[in-house]
């Protein structure tokens, strides 16, 4: 009898059985594509009985997809979507109340206030401007220091920014301007900004990538992509406008209709863990567990002081009204959707 062959056969059979036994969960996300692999590998290493199948797109598109699927939900959980989007889903009774393990370590400002919460934050992402110094110099432009600067005639046709209906980064900016300036002044500001915008993208990262590549002198984006683009050698200056920064929380939630609640709860537990927060801290200067994040290159140490006093309830409850008005006014310059 060939015991080695039997042992090898048994190992193959065991592996096949283990693979068959793994629970697959569908996770919708707006996390950056270059972040996902590390998160997935770390979670599945600690939870080998669970396979995560990510469905990724921009925040606005994922939010619209979840709402459209309300009658026939496809996702088990959300890992990395704007808290304001999750508040919108929560209002539709689409989220499960669940207190993940270690919830007490989460800063209360980073979670739904109810106990148990329906969503738990991961990190803060905020707006930033990517200014290409080479392109700007060739056009004799001065680097902007404020949102208001972007309405100057010298910037006509050299700015790109995300479409807020598609991009969470775009929406947090528009929401911030409305809160900072008041509705009338904010729409007047956006009218002037629109005159200088060459195109609205369907990605929060793309404007900074475009600026980094010299396609446009200015890309309105967010601090992770700005810092990463500069670290990659692009000739950009990362600018944090002096009036204050729009921001939102990336957050995790379980869909109330999940077919795999125990696996989804394990994901929520892990997403709220210190280990996960340490991964988030590699990209963001503020995480849900205090004391985890350190100073990041090209991001101010006092980033928290630069964030506006964001009314999440305003941003969530007025989302449809704001996006309808924005689309009516400015969508003509949006890039075609793929």
C-alpha cells in the first residue's frame, strides 16, 4: 500500500472540503483599489473559513446600487463606505444593529450613537487640492491657498473635481461648502467654480491623478490620494484650503438581509479591531481608535483642527436635494460614465 499516496490524497480531499466549507460573503466597498488587497488578506488570514468577494466602485455608485437593490439585496456587508451614505441606508431600515467586539475602544464620534450601533467608523478622509507646480508654472499660475481662490479667472479650464453624485469625495466637498458658506453663497461659489472646471470625474482619486500626470494644473481630491501621488514622485503641491476641509468617515455595516449573519459579524468585529485600525493608519491620519494613527508624509499634523464642524445629519438627509440641484446646474461638464 502506498501510504504517501494515501496521505497526499487525504490532504487534497481535506483541502477541497475546507474550501467547500468556507463561507463566501459579498462585501460592497468604496475603498481605494490599492488598499483592498492588504485588508482582504489580513482579514482572511485571521478568518480562513470566510471568503470575501468585494464589489467595488465610487461612493455614490455603491450607495445608489445598495438603494436600488433594496427589494433584492445582493450584499452581506459594507466595508468602507461614507458614514453619511450608511445613515441614508439606515433610514431605509437596511442595516443590522450590531456591536462589534472591542466597540468600547472606538472613539464615540466615529460610530452611530445608538447602542448597538448600525455602523462603525474606520477612518477620516478629507478634501485636498493637488496642484501641479510644473503645469502651473508653465501657465504662470499662482498656487491656490483657499477654496475662493479657485474661482479666479486665471484658473479657467485647468481644474477637475469629482462629481458628487458619483463620488463621496465630491459630495463631502459640496456638503462642506453649503455648511461653511450657507446655501445662497455656496451655490454662487459653485457657479463661479464651474466656469473654471474643465471636467467632473466619477472618481475622487482621478482629479489628483490627472494633476499628477500634468493633464490639468489642479485636481480637487482627498488627502490620501494627494499624499500618495506626491510620494510617487509627481510634481504636485498638496494644498489644504484655509477655510476648512470637508470630510467624512469610512465605515462598516452589516445589511439586515444578509444570508450569512455570523460571517458578516466576524467581518464587522475585525473591521473595528486595533489590527484593522493599524492598517487604516497606513493611509489616513485619523482612525476610529485613538492613538493608532501617526504622522503621515504630506499631511498636516493638525489635520483634525482643519476639518469643518460637519453636520452628518444635514449631509445625509439633504443628499437627494443637493445632488438634484448640483446635477441640474453642472452635470453638463461631467465625464461620460463607463
